[in-house]
């Protein structure tokens, strides 16, 4: 959520940000918000004046009663009217502030000055790579669906029978390989990169979604259980960031870094007509998430560190990849800056997104009220929050299976995963 003081002082900058994000149609929200803010200021002043009047006259009434000089009945009646006015104003003020908050919640984050301008994904900018790893695929390669079917390790058909399209089933060595990937990534991030492992709930309340920015902006993307007031998480970012919702963090303990595995659930509303084969677009997938809470001045160094931690996984697996900087028209509403890591699929002959690494600055912390005291007599500040997929296994599995396939239809297990799988070859 944007700071209302920033909007008051920089309304044109906010509108320019909306233009860069291809959201110029939302510019009138800024004007409406400032109008409501002016109404609120006037209402607060009127309420304060009436309360001051009530306090002053109440003292007069008390003095009349104490001295017995005259009757305070008329003043008492007047103050009853004033009290009713205050009650009405307080109610109106509460409604007005709720309206302002809803407007604030729909506005996207500020963009960092280094974010390239662009209208869509086609204008994203290459930041690093491509990073190649030679796999000598000098034979007709099979795609991950063909490999999964022939080796009996992936079953999308039975997944569709059980739940519907987009819910994969891993079987046999495929299930073992998936578990190996997750454990390897968690072990690497906790042992080598300084993250504390957590295992969060897969269901959250609406306040948690609101805190990280998935609500109300992406309400149509989450699975909802209305009887319980719970939502299936779209990413572990939601429960892990909300671990510290409403807390004042110890400045000496910053940065705080967590790594978490979770299943992720996304309705993918509006994705009809896109490539939905196999793992290319699913409603349930597994992911290891990295979440960081930092001081504001350290957050962009932290962004590069998290990116490096995600890249380290791909380098260990020897999966070809590249890193792109998302342009202003493609970046998520919550992020101030975002990198995507894309892995190469030889069968699809294209890059597939396997990780996003984002700095949200104080956008999520303001929504979630996560602060720290810088020290001394300094006022509390909002922390900066960051996260990065480290990594999502679905698209990673596509690239892994395709790059490690052999001419006779088997799949070699990457060397770093063999201690976790207990086998070297699938087939």
C-alpha cells in the first residue's frame, strides 16, 4: 500500500507511475482519494472542535452544579445535541476512512527508477545470460509429457480424473525426483544461504492475502473456502510474510530470512487459450520460496543476493537459464522491481519462467504493519520485504527431464540430486 503522505505530496508522480504500468485508467482514483482525504481532514477538524466545545461546557456545567448558581439544564441539553453530532461524525469518519483504504489497496506499488519502461512482456530486458550448460542432445528430443508417460513418472490424465485439468500426479521415481528437488533446494538455502526453514500452513485468511497484496487485486486467482473464511495459498510468500504481521521487529535481528516449501494453488483465471499442456500451466504446483525482511537501505543489495541464491540452484543442477528484468507494463502490482529467471526447454524451443525475485520495498509492510525501530530516538519505520522462488518445480522439472534425457529414452538424475533420490537413472 502506498503512503497517503506520499500521494498527497506527489499526485502527479503517482499518475505517471500508473501510466508506466499501463494503468492510466486508474488515474482518477488518485483524485478521488485526495478528495476523500480533504473531506476527512475537514471532518476531523469539525469533530475536534465539537469535542473541545463539549469539554469546555462540561466544565461550566460542573462549576454550576458545584456552586449552585443557576441551572445547567439548557447547557446539558445543548451538549446532548453536540454529543449526538460527534457520534454521527465518528461514524461518517469511519466509513470515509474505510473507503479511502479500499482505494489505497487498489493502487499498485511505486516503480524503482531502474525498471525499464515497456507495455508488455515482449519489452522485458535481458539482465543476465543466457547461461549455458552443455547436455549433448544430438538426437530427437522428447518433451516432458512424452518422457513422463513413457517412463511412468507423470500422470496428468489420472490427475484430471481426480481433480480436473492442471492437477498433476507424480508416480514412482517421478515422485521421488520431485521430493529430491524440494529437499535439495531447502537444504541449500538453509545450509549455504543463511535462510531459516519454515513449514507454513497452506490455507490463510483474507487478512493475510490483503497483507501481501493478493487481495483484492487478484481475488479471482485464489481458491476460496467461504464456509471457513480460508483461501488456498497461491505462494508461500503469503503465510511466511504474514508471520510478522502487526509486529515491531528487533532492528538488531534484521535481515530476517526464511525459506519455505509449499504446494501452491492458482485458478489461473483468464488463461484460457494459452498453452496448457503438462506443466506449462497448472493449478497446483510445488515451490520453495525465499522471503526476506530488511532495512530499507539494504533492500536492493538483498534483491541481488536472493537472485544469486536462486541462480545457484540452477547452476548446481546445470540447467541453462537466463535472467530478465520485467518492464513497467509486465511487473506485478505489488513489486517495485522484479527479475524473472527463465529455464530453457529444448523440446518447446523457448524459455519458461521458473522463478520471480521481487523487492516490494515497504508496500507489503505498510499493508501488514511490519515495522522496526532504527535505534535511539528514531521513529519506527516499515521494513522492506522481498521474496524469490527458489525455485518452482513445475517448469524446472520440464527443463530437467528434457535436458537430462538420453538417446534411448531414459533420464539421468543430476549429480547433486543423487544423494536424495538413491538412484542415478530413471528408465
